[in-house]
């Protein structure tokens, strides 16, 4: 993905981390927020 910040162009390489949803930790605008647990193995 090509991005520009203050006139400088660069390629973003977002990292993908596998997660699983955990318990409900709250609500935001009527939607439940779940903690994200990093998946191991």
C-alpha cells in the first residue's frame, strides 16, 4: 500500500498477527468490545 506523509512517499507493509476473540471488556457505541488474544501455534 502506497502512502504519503508530508510529501514523503513510502510503502506500508502491515503485519498480520493471528488473534482470537476473548472475553467482553466493554461497549463502544452499542457494540461489544472483545479483548484480542494472540494465537500461539
